C-alpha cells in the first residue's frame, strides 16, 4: 500500500469528495519535497514537482477537511514554510525572502520554498492586481533558478530558487468574483489543477467516532524520509514508463490538433509536464526512490485527464450562450463525416471527452433534436444519434456555399 493509498483509506469514512483527499495528498508530497528533486526534460530544462491545486465545489461541500489535513501533515514534517490565513502577495513575497535558521544544525536556509494553503481562496488573499501575475511566475520553478527579485518603490524582495506549492479551495461564485478573466486566460489557470466536484462522497453525521481516523503524525512519518531525498529522477529514456508516456504524448497532442481544440487557459499546452509532475509524486508515494514507475505513469495520465475536465467546467459560461458553439460544430462535423451519419452516445463522449461532458451533451443533443438536426434513438440498449440524409444534404450545400 502506497502512502497515498493509506491516506485515502484513513479518510474513507469522511464526507468530503474522495478526489479532494487524493489531490490534497499529492499537494502534501509536493510541499515537502520542494525543489530537492527534479526530472530532466531531455536536457532542455529540469522539471520540479511543485503543483497548484484548487478544490472547487459548492458551499458546505466539505472542502475544509482535506485542506486542513494536508496543512497539518506538512507542518509536522517541518521542512518548508506554511503560509495560511489572510495574506497579501507582498506579505507572501516577504515571507519567502526571510531566511530561516535550523534550530538543530544552526545552518541558515536561504532558499525560498513555501506551501500556500487556504480552505477559502478568495478570503485568504487580499485583492491586488499583481497577485496572480506573481503566482503565475513563481509556479515555473524551472525558469526561476537563482535570484528572484521584486523591486518596487515601497517593497523590495530578493530570494533564491523560489518553489511554491499551493492548495486552495473555493466555490464558483467566489471564484468568478475573485479570479478575473485575465487570470483565467493569462496563464494562472493553465498552471492550476482544478478539481471540481458536485456532491459529497457519503453521508456521515460524525455522531460516532471514526473507526480509522486520519492521523497527521502517522502520515507525516513517511514523508519525513521522503523530504530528505535529493537529486535527479532516473531518466525515462529506454524504460517502459518512458515509452508509455511517449506514445500517449504523441496520441494526445495529435488528437488536440485533429480536433482543433482551442484552449485559451493554456492547460493543454502544459499538460505533458503536468502528467510528469504527478507521476513523480505518485512514485514517491510508492517508494522513497527517484524512479518513475509504470504504475505511477499510468495513474498520472488517468487522473490528469480528469482534471482537464475540471478546468473546462470551472471556466465554462465565461462566454455566455456561445459556450457550446465549438462543441456543436464538432458533433455536426463528426456526424457528417460518417457514412451512415450516426454515432453512439458512448463513442461520442469518448471521442470528445475534452470538450463536452455527459450533462452538456444532453443539452446540445436536445437542442439539435428540437431543431430537427439530429434525432436520438436506441439500438438495443445503446443510445444513438442520427442525422437524416435530407439534413445532411442541406448542411453539405450550405458548407459548400460558404
């Protein structure tokens, strides 16, 4: 059983969505390893496993327990600064720039690593136009070797090798009020693992004691050992995990080009590195060794594909009624390209999983049905969507006349 498996087992009786504990666990590992370890990206740059995670759900959907557990574990490992409570970006920068002395060794640690953690994101940061610009820049540890300076007239900060891990939670109204459009489309969201849920995992009144409650001190023990690791992950070149990643990478980005996926957040462009960050963290959860395992690589791809959906759902509606225009065009084009102009619901969802989820597909296909463009019907237990030959010919003529 991996460290993350143990964390998930110890929280299974709690109401919070399971994915919230899972991603909080990954953020916890990320916070304690900091930039002590890295993976070479073809000798072009070093990739560090720091991540930004946002738990997105309605009010009172139990976002606090996973965040609080992660914060307590990191504090017990006690090897990185934990920044919680209400802060300004200037306050965070000031804290990063403050050198600390190890009480045991007497050595001064001049490196700047921190775990920013908040159970309500919008209330934890004082609104400032520079906030997300700075956080966006600080995420890219691979481009921030050496000194990082902020030379403002009122405040001046200088620190070395900034490495930030962030775990925050919020709900849709607060997100839309606090995070502006420029931050969604300017790169901040493209660096964020957005984990969106809509219901609790189970009901538990907590009248009775948990049979197997999470114990921060217990979970911290393994990570204390992981936190001492230093150096480069073993190369993926020539390994089964490396071959698997390479094949997935080629297939994934070929699909992105073929489907002309327009991702204004920048999530997809960074997706390859995101998968590798998660693969590093999952491998460290399995063993305190700097080797990416095949199981970790497979799981990283699987869970990261789900988070792409979270980003899309979190940012949907920004453009109002036009939000489904691209999805509708893709579905019409797919039906027109098929000899019989029909496709099953299952295949459609599988093919366009990055652009549409099941609820959105229902809305789109209902509008097509009402407009007489596409009709749903069943073949046995399979739901099919079919475009008539008459509709096909009309759409074909219309496209040819453009």
